[in-house]
C-alpha cells in the first residue's frame, strides 16, 4: 500500500478515527473509509490532522480486509470439512441399508443432511446455493431424493464422488466439487478485496496530492 503526500494546514484536530468491528462478518465486505467520502465533499484534505486520521483509517481498512479474508476462509473451510465427512458417511449408510434389500426408503435410517447456510457476500461468485451437496444426500423441501432402489445407488455414488473431488472427470447437475467451490470463491474474494484496497489507496493519494476531485 502506497500512501503519498503530506496534505492540509495545521490545526483541525479532533478528527475521529474509524474502526471495523464487523470485519469478520462473512456476508459483508468492509466499506472503504468514510473519510474518503468526506474528502470528496470537502474538496480534499483541509487540515493536517484530517489527513493523518484518514491515513490511519486506511490502514485500519487494510487490516479489516485481511481479517475478513481470514475469517471467511476459516468459516467456509470448516463447513466444507464437516460436509466432506458427513456426505460420504450418509452414502455409506445408504449402502448398508440396501445390503439386505433391493428397495425401500433409506432416509428413515439415514437422515438426509440439512446443509448449513454460509452467509456469503452477494458480490462474490463461486458457491452453489446448497454448497453443491449431492441432491441424493441433502435434505430437500417437498421431495425426498434419496435412492429408493439399490440400482439407484450408482448415480448417488457419482454425486458423492464429485462433491468429494474423487470424480476428476465426472459431471452432474446434482453435485459440485467442494474444493473447487472453495477455491473459486476465495480467489474471487481475494480479487474483490484487492480491488477495494487499491481504489481506496488511489483516492487517498489523489486527495493527499492536493487534487479536489478524485474517483
């Protein structure tokens, strides 16, 4: 991060600084410092203390973006790690159910998974609404998609393998790779956060260099 300039007249003390208490909220990317909006309204930095406070806020903003990324990574990975255990376990329960019978409803013995909702940012793509959990495994409103006959286990197995990343060349509309979803979402999030920081630093440097209008 490059912060240039030494703007403003002496005086103008008492400028408040900004904190980011909700940086760890995965669904809400931190907003750029309010001081940049104030500088836009005022036509730049008018006081040295105003400039110094905004520079402090920009550093806090960068720290908040880093914290947001770390929290998102930790929470999303935790959810997928749990699913990568429970999904194969539920499928194994299906297999055990059909070991001695050719048809029936295994969901009574093997409850479908109620997929946890990850509160993700609307600005970032990469995650399926149901986190790509196999349809034959996850709990669905209105219909039970668990296999009812032994021969249907094959399709369910394929879905589970795709979700677990074991079906390298497989494709199913009913499942998505957990690892690929995680990688895509985190890569897109990183790009968005870097763009947000770059934009904020560019505006700050523009005002610090004495410009009245910076976008």
